[in-house]
C-alpha cells in the first residue's frame, strides 16, 4: 500500500513513492491552490509540503488517464518556484516539448480537470494556447521554447506597457542538442534580450553531478553583493581596457573550474549553476536574483526524471509515460489463447532491421533520439558500430545519412512522421535532389490518438509524394511492412515506408517470400460497381465495407509509383472508385488516383476518404477515425450517399435526353 507522504523539515526528506495511488490522495494544501496567485500567497516554508502533495496528486491523475509523467515528476519543485517568483501569466513562461507540463497544468486552474487528460474534449497532453492563458506557446516538438520566448521578449520591448514583462524558457538537456536551440541562443545573445533560460539537465549529459563547491559558487554568483560588485567593477574597469580584460579572464577561469558555464558565458549569457533542481529554497533564491537582472541569463539545474517515484527513478525510459492503471479485480480463470501475438509495427521494423543487417554489412541505422520508440534496441546492442543515435537533431540525421550514401553505404533512417516534417529541406535537397540511396522507415504515420495533432503523422504522403526520385510504400499489415521495407531497401534511391503506431492485425512474418514488385498492388476481394483502393493499415475496414456493399478491394501497397495498370483495369468495370488512407485527403494517395484518372480522361467517379483538412484534437484512435469518417459505418454511409447522388444525376440526365411526346 502507498505510505502517507510526510515532509521532514529537519532532513529535507520525503517518503519515496513506490506505487501509483488508486484513490485520490489527501492534498489539503494543494486543494487551496486554484491559480498561481494563490500559490504566491503561501509562506515559502509551506512550498516543500506543496511539492510532495503535487507529486502524489500527479501520480494519481496519470494513473487514471495515462500519459507522460516521468518528466513532470522531475520538475515539480521548478514549476512551483517559477510560478512563485514570476508573475504568471503576465510574465511569460514557455515550456519546451511539453512532457513536463502536467504539474504546471495542475497549478494553473486545471487541477479538477486532470481526469480528462488526453481524452476526447478533455485537456491536451501538451501546452495548448486555446486551453489556458498560462499556456503561452503550444508545443509537442522539442527545442522551440528559446525562439518563441525571444519573439515574445522582442514584442514586449516594442510595447511601452509591456517592457517590465519577464520571459522564461524551460528547456531540457536533450532538447538542447537540436540546432534550433543553438540558433536561438546566438540570437538571444546578439539582441541582449532580457530573458531567462532554465536548462533542466536530468541526464547528466552536459555537466557532472552537483558538488558542494559548485553549489557554494552558485550562491555567490546569484547574490546581490556579487552582482552589484561585478557591475560596479565593470563600469570602473571598462575605462582601463587592459585591467578590465584581465579581470574578465580571471572571473572566467575561476568559474570555469567549478561549472560548465563557460560556453554560455562566451555566448553572452549570465550563467548560474549547476544547482540542485529539487532544492526549493535554492531555486527560489536564485530565480528571484535572476529576475532582477537585465539581459540574457541561464540557470542550469540538475533534476532527476521520475523524482519521488522509485520505479521511474530506476527506469526513466520505461516510465517516460504510463498507461491507464485499471483497478485490480478478482482473479479470473486462466484461458489459453492460441492466437498469434500481435506485434507492434516498431518491433516488426526492428526485426527486419536486424535481419537485413546480417545480410548487408553496408546497412547503417540512424535515429534522432527515438531508439526505443522505433524498435531499435536489439539492433543497437548487436550492431553498435552501425547504430547512430544523433540526439534530437532531425535535420542532421537526414544529411548525415546522405553523406553515408555518398560513400556507398545503405543508411536507414528510423523517424516518426511528425518529426520528419522538421527535416523536409534536407530530405529534398540533400537526399532526393542527389538521388541518394537512403531508406526512411516512417513510424507513427497516420493518427496517433491521445498524443494529439502535434504527434499525428497526417501529412507524410502529401509532402513526400511531390518529391522527385522518391518511392513510397504503405503496408496494410505486419507481413507486408516487412516485405515493403525489404523492397525499399533494395531500391537504389530515396525510399520511404510508412506504418502506424501500435499493433498490427496479427499477420505472421515470413522471410521466405520474394521481394514485392515496386508499384504493384493486389486485388484481395472481387465485387461489383464499387472498387475500394486501400492505402495502408485500414484494409480491414475496407474489407468490412466491401462485405456490406459487395465491392472490389485492392491493397494498393504503393503510393508512388502508383499502380496505373490496376487502376485502368478497375475503371473498365466499376462505376465508383473509393480511395481510403490515414493521411490528409489534400494531396494524399487519393489525389494521386484523381490525377491519373484525369490524365487518362477516364469516365469514372472517385470518392476520396481520409483525414479532414483541419487539425484533429486528441482522443482515442477509433474516436478520431470515426470523426474523420473512416469507421466502417461512416465509410459505408458515405459510399452509399455518393452512389445515390450518382444515380440521381444519371436519372436526371436520362430524363433530359428522352424525346418529348407530341
């Protein structure tokens, strides 16, 4: 059972949580906080107690809804300190990525709505401007906070009534690996913008562990005495250039001995850290001091992902996010299920990747910080010299692959559909324009459910299809995914295989089958009048619709090149072609069918079914598919409605052409 949370002021120690609470915990202090304004009314001595109650309430709510929580546990103290010191929402607090913003949402008027997190019409799993004035910038991708906060800072400086407004950007050490973050750092320093960057280092990837000497110096550097002395000395010594340069270098070397801040100081930031990000009094002291300083500032904190929850601290990757916790029920009789276990598509890719690497020593696998999510753990262990995790640097991952291809290697870039959007220029100019042999394994294509529009792969067919030299495959199940990966890898040029998040249909893998022919689909059901052309993982829905309407179903397999011969044959004996895809209709696979039919002047009607021309909100995948008109029921209704309309038009045309009786 979960123990009662107690805070020992003398030891600054809290009981470690080991289980997710199934019942709402007692949080009397947290219950008083409906907004940051309420938070700022508390005595500072009460804040550590609030932190423990916030941490326990966070675990309880995520257990009810599922979602990200490891990162949130790590920034509980930081979130409290930021809202305590800064006058939010007038002062702008900009979060990076958004995984860590659940504590922020709890403290900003949304505590009693946390049970709706990531559910249809409920709270979003990431900051969302339309949801709250405290969510100053909507995010989902990493490394955007610095650029956004700088834009807000420049805007505030241009408005006299806003010039006292403060800007804070919170960015993790992982997000700091992206080029966009360094572009923003350079611009912030160039403009000498009055803003604070909080570098949340939870993986020890930038600095060593916090030590007593570093903590001691951070206290000195944040003190009013030191900052006043430094600025006063600067004014005096600036009139004696040699003396000022000697003093500056002396300060730089002394600070460089105990902190990693030389880089940031050289860029033009006033640097403090690293400090313990779970030490609330220290955080509040340093944030308060930094708030009073002008110019670019960087506070480097060390936090522990999953802080306060033992399983998450021990396995931060495994507990990055959590599925909904169901209450335990009485033990049911064990039933033997002889059905084959359904594999996740990412595991199908990982299996194929290892098999292909055994057969081709030129294969090199690349991922921008998505090793586990892309199913590459086994490959990384078996072929470490051929595995490259380039961190959160999508653009670099693509051009890096292009360089490998120039030298005769066979790079495979495993990347989520939504993240490939960030490397579009590199895909066009560095790979496709040079017709280089790079295979893209595009995970999370189509709707991703509860993560919402920031992570949905709704556009990859559209933005890939228009690129010359590219071929694009859309498998309908696990077996086909494996086969089409093989076909694309053997193709001597840029290629892409797109596949969805989650499990497939249970199709067995078979490596003995011959490689599928590029650009060829297959007829999987024969019918009359209606031909359904399926692109991707919605084949089971297409077949269910076909059973109701006695329609022909084709598993198209390829978006580019599209199977023109198959389409031409279907036109001969069908009145209506229906395209189905889990990509936006605009510019998608259905558009490719339309273009070919128009080019050949085919007298056929085409109904395109896919994702709508708006950003769909978060919710369960089936709910979103239904909303998009891609459920079996909605597809059937829409096809029947189109047939009815076509028959009405045909009857009207016949009536108009019939001879008039005399």
